[in-house]
C-alpha cells in the first residue's frame, strides 16, 4: 500500500505556526478562494443550538444553502434527508454541551461521517458573530480539511461510560451525605470521629442508626463497636455523650436516608454495569515474558472482597477477559481506575497511531510553543480528560510502593518535584496501558532493586561520557580483599 496522503491540516500544522504564517493563513481562509486543496468536497457545517440548528452546504447544491432546523426529532430527520438530497457525505459540528448528541446519532444512522469538533479549534480567528456565519465557517474549514475529529467510543462502550460516570457522581453524593452526618454529630457534641476513623464504617453506621432509633445510653452505644476499633469502651462512651437536639437529629436522619438512597442507586448501577460488561466480546491474551515477581503472586491470591466504593461484583477477571490483559497488574491501578479507562477509550487503542499520540490525547504531554526551533513557552494544556485524571491518581499512589514503578516515581519526584513527577509518571503509565492493550500482555514487576541497578548504570555511563569529553578516563576504585 502506498503512503497515506496528508490532509491540509496535517501539512499546515506539522509545526507550530508563527505569527506571520498565522496571519497569512487567516487572510487566505477569509478570502473567497483560499487556494487550498479540497479534502472534503461533499461537506456541510452545522451550528448546534438548544432550540434550533443552522446548517450550511456549498452554494451550488441548493438554492437556499443555509437553512434553519428545529431540535425536535422530526426536524432532525428532515435535516438529515435534506443533507442527503444535497449529496452531503460528511458533516462538521461543534461539541456544544449535550445538544449535539441527538443530532450526531441521527446523522450517523443516515450513513454520514460526522466530525465532532472542539470549539477551541474553530474560534481562533475573529469574526463570524452570527449563527449563519458560524455554520458557513465550519463548512469552509471542513471542506479544506482543517478540522480534527474528536474521538468517540463505539455504542457498547458508551453505554458503560454513561453508567460509570453516573455511578461516580453517586459516590461523590454519598461522600457529601457522610459529611452531613459528621456535621450533625459534631453539632450535638458527639465526638464519634475522634475514636473511629470512618463514620461510614460498620461501627459508625451501627452507632448512628441506634441513635436515630432512640438509644441514648453511651455505654450501650459503645458496645456496638467492632472488635477492630482500638479505642476502649470507656473512651468511646465518653465520646458519645452529647446534647440530643431534635432539629439536629432530624437533619441526621435526613442525611442517613439520603446516604441509603445513594447506596441503593450505586448497587443498581453495579447490576447494570455487569450486564453491559457481559455483552462485550472476549479478547485473546498473549503469554507474559519473563519470571513473575513474588509480590505479584501474593497479590493475585488476596481476597477479592470489594472495599469502599468498588463495584459489588468480581470485576477484575471480567476486565481481563474484555481487555485481553490485566490492567490491575500495573502497580497503583485498581479496578476502579481500569474500568474508568475502559469506559472512556474502549478495549482497543487502534484509533491512536502510537503511544505518544495516546498520552497526548490524554493531556499528559506539555503544550509547547516553538518558534525558530526554540521553545518560547511551555504551559499546561487546557482540558479535563478523565483518562489523564485517573492515571494521575494512580501515579500519585506510587510514592511508598516498593516496586519498579514506585522507585521510578520517587526518582522523578526527587529530580522534578511532585507536580511534574506525577504528570510524567502518569504519562509512563499511559504508555504501559497502550502497550498492554496492543500486545495483550500483563505487566511484570521487576522490583525496586532492578530500577536502582539500571539507574546506577545510567549514572556511570553519563559520568564516563562527560569525562571522555574533557579528556579524562574514569577508573573504578579497587576494593580491599
């Protein structure tokens, strides 16, 4: 097969445009004939809104090249039929809130290629203040191949993503209800949080529900503590002597009811997730190379009882079956992080050319402005990528890990500082995820000592090169017999 022909966007943005080139491109685009290569001849542009959508096609395809359609389903069907009658094959629209989703689905059902465009890439030039001008501007940019298509996972993955994002919101709501319980207890001077670590645990919930049932004897409440609580019965009884105000007790009851309702919805989300995951096909897994570490073997035999906010079913073997590799074999990544990545990108990474492209999409690479071959500014790229956030949380948990990844993170943290080290380590974890999903192999931990030996050899090689450049030679110090 021949080499793929690059689009106009790829040729023009292969390097960062300087100010002179950007002004020249602006003048060419605003003219009637920019002199650029036409990439999408049968294109259309849509300015998405809440109540109506403005659609623009090429002037020669219809006597009225710009039309306004409503947001009802009947209007969306009429919009799609009009585009088909105009010979349109590809459409560009901006990701405006959630208004674009229904339109995207209708156009996709009619066999059109839809480009979902980030508004930041289309608003970098002045003008186009009206909806009509915005749709015509999208048409022009899309015709010359100057718009990048955003990634959208397949339908079966979108179902999982919807449930998982909603479950994450329910978990956060449950956390706020726990804070309301703590506030009510502190208001009544019930110092339960000073003797137990978590009021949402077995002991905390047993005590709170007994208080709501009318129990006021501090020693009877103290007898409800779990055997793992380190505080004595006397100490816990003293912490449970409070002033039982009726209004605050009512607030506590409301918080407990809201917490129970959130937990009920979380369990229903887990059941729905289990159904959606069972539909996904099984990916073949390749064999792992090299000996496995003993710590990894001990980890595989640990109890799989869900803790905290983890799903209430055995998720790890299901993820391994779907992905073809066990993402939780990477130290710092649990089933929650693995499912977050799966729900956002799916089970394959073929839509990204390589691992560098993948971590750049996740927002884990610096945004550099280069002029004349020099980096004139480096700043954080705006965005809130959920995959990048999950990888950052996984990277920050490696601080005290006695593994290869833990030693690597501590070395980065010493050299770069905590914020940059977390982002750099998250980028490395993203590369590992890409390799595992591509090759279907699990991560095999070599231990912290393996990284220390490699780092030691790297330091020696660096010193030898510096000494050779200065005309010296390094010799090892002889050891005493």
